[in-house]
C-alpha cells in the first residue's frame, strides 16, 4: 500500500470543500494536510471541515504538502500562483487561472515556464467524456472533423471540444451570437427553487474554427443545473459519428453499424452490489473503468479525483503533467473570445499564449 497523496488547500468555498470531501471519501488515496481560508471562518465551519486550519501561507507550507490546491476567488488566483511559484511549490489551480486576456498572458509569461502550475480542468475527465475520447482515439469514427458540445460553459466546453477533436493550442477563429428566450429554472446550486416563472435566459451559440476541425458551442445560462436542458454531444469523423451515447461507423465497404456506449451502474433493482458507476463500454470493449468503485461518487467527483490523482503522480514523478497552465489559459482565451464575439458580433481570432 502506498502513502496517500498529501495536499494543502487555499480557500474554503464551494469548490475547496468539494475537494476536501473527496479526500475524506478516499482517505487511503488523498490526505489534506491543512486549509488556508481566504477569509475568517465561523467556528461551525472550522468544525465541519475537520482538518487543520492554517493562519498564513508559512503555516500551511509547514504541513509539508506535496502540492497546494488553490481554490480562492478568480481575481486572487494569479497573485497566489506567483507567490507559490516564488516558493517553488507545485500547484493545482482551480479554473479559470485568470479572468481576462491581459492577465492570462501576463500569468503565463511570468510563471508558465516554471513547470510548477497545473490547472484543475476536470471536465475532459468526466467518465462519459473520457469514454468518448477513448473511443475516438481507438479510431472508431476515423479522423474527428467536428464536434458539438451543449453541456457546460465557455472554458470547460472548450476543453471538452479540444479533447474530443484532438486539437492542441493553435490559432482559432471564433464566431458567436446570443439570444434571450423564456425558461423556467427549477433547480439551482441551493436545490429546488419552487419557482414556476419563465425567466429571460440567454443562450450562446458559437463556432470555433481550429483549422482542421470545427467546434460548435451551444450553452444556455444555468444549463448545468437545469433539468429542462439535457446534455448533447455530437462528434463527426471521417468514418462515422458519435451522437450522445450512439456510435455509428463503417465497419467494411458495405456495412454500417450503430452501437450504444453503455454504462454499467450496479445497485439497481435486485442487484445487491454497491451503487455507483462500474464501467463504460462499447460492444464489449471497456472504454472507462471506475478506479474507486466502492466510493459511491458522482461523475463530477470522479473527474475531480482523477485530476487530484494525476497531480499527485506528476509531483512524485510517476506521471505526466495533468493540465499545464498554458492549456488552461488557451481554453480561457477561447471562452473569452466566445463572450466577446457574442457581444460585438465580430469574428475574434485567438492566438495561443506562450
């Protein structure tokens, strides 16, 4: 048995607590050495966290973490990253790493070459997304040429598009438009809203021309928590396509086959296994297997745990860098370009930050 990956946390908000909860769920895999809140905590909050509370950065680092997870406000993140890099501390930063174009480029210029900064972009690691990516990398639909994501917002969606299409950080042309329409929002981060009123809600649609492939973005504000707006994914390739969970492809000169990407989800009906995701497969070939099958974790939690684990292996020299700052900065630049194009009606050209 290996020792758990030990990390410290800066911040005590929703995302910070989510990572702390994952460590508590998987104590043999992760350990939080301490947390440094960005604002004073009430006594009840201190008790509920159940881990040491550091008074300042020096005290946090004295707990000997392998890396520091920064989950503070986006406006404070660039300064935190610069400070931690000066101290030669490996970092996993919550998204986005900076909030505007100038700040992103300055941040990458200042600390990108340090090799110390990774970003917690978990969406490409969601089980079903990871399964689709694995299928595409196996050549199921040939060369991917276009993809549509209607799932999550801006930089997260861009990260998924780039993973599905296998495109790196090149020049991209972005065209977007937005429109407002009535929509009920029955659910929020706080739970059921009990609000039947149709509210004006913005939907943004964009195309991203990556050169050899096209990405399409379709997102309605609040969609990630609105059960009235389902997730949709379309990936088209030279030998077939993926539409949500269906895969259609050419298997010989005269045969077209359609199969489903299947989730094995134990614990239903008379199945006495522990509930949770077991695996995702296509025609009997496993594309994704849950590394923590007994933990009863959501897809989001599994993706976050995957990012934490990849960061731990990277720090200890047992794995590649999970998501370097330059990759996340490119996602955010494209996300900002979507917003700017939707606002101005202009085509926005994005060049990668180096």
